[in-house]
């Protein structure tokens, strides 16, 4: 079954827990947490305290996406705040494998991501070391962007590589995903779907999540 990972970046932060409460009693198992430092990407989001504050009130897998420079400095603190998976960017550090090993040493999942313009070949050797690869289908740093269609080719190439090498790595996609195009990314080979504004930007958050899972049922892995 494909999993949905709604991005809290699109929440109304004056009502963050209220928004999250509207996701309860659905099939949802995980939420996506975008951390941006204003250096690696030209935007700033939030940090440890926000994650820690919502941890006890939400029994979800915390899918934490770090868009920050030199992430190895903060891996332990994100683990302490409640992250269940930490995904880093290939471009954000000199030795991504060192960061991946640090994450895994703490007993949580590790993921790798890359910008849309970074060659996919650069991360292929790392896929055997991670639990997930995050395909950015927009430029990282801002919500609400349009889906980059060429991302489908990247997903297909990853699916082929992972299957041929019998890897356990999941494929996640983030950026411009809506109920109107999510079937395309599933058919291309995605296991996990990140969507922000198309969920938390809707008046009926719970109903929108249910719409996604209805589409997932029609497109089984």
C-alpha cells in the first residue's frame, strides 16, 4: 500500500495542532516535517522545539526532511526531538555517507534526497545504505510550486535500479503533488507521497486525506 506523508509546512502555524487533529482517525501513518535553514534553501521554517512540542500529541511516524547545511551537527537533536526518519540532501554535506551512518547509529531510518538538477547517478551508490530516497519534484525551499514533469523519469530510473539490485529502499516524492496527478507518480514507482497545500490548504483536511487513500487503493504497488 502506498503511504501518504502530509507536509506540515502547509499548516496554519497558529493552529498547528488543530490542523494535525483533523488528520486523526484516518489511514494516515506518517507526517512530513520540512526543516529549512535559510542557507541551503532560501527560506526558514522551524526547528527542534516545534517537532518536540507536537511529538507527544501525535502518534505518527515523523518523516523529517532536513534542508540545511552540514546536517551532521544536529542529527542527535532531531532524534531527541522525535524524528523517526531523517532525510538529508546529497548537496548539503561533504560526505553524505558519514551523515547516513550517524543517523542509523541512533536507531532511526535514514533517507537521501537531491535537487531536481543534481544528476541521479550521484546518489545511486548510497541507496543500499538508506531506507528511503526522496525525489524532489520541485526546487526545495518553498511550498505550493508546480510539479516538474521530468521527475517521473527520475522515479522510473530509481524504481528500475532498486528492483534490479534487490534493495529495500523506498521511493518518496515531494513537490506539487495533488489528487489530480498522484496516480502518475504511483504508476512511475513511488512508495510514499508527500503533499502539503493539497491537504492542509483544504477546508476538509480529513476528507482530502481519504481521497488520497481511495486513489492509492486503485493503484496498488
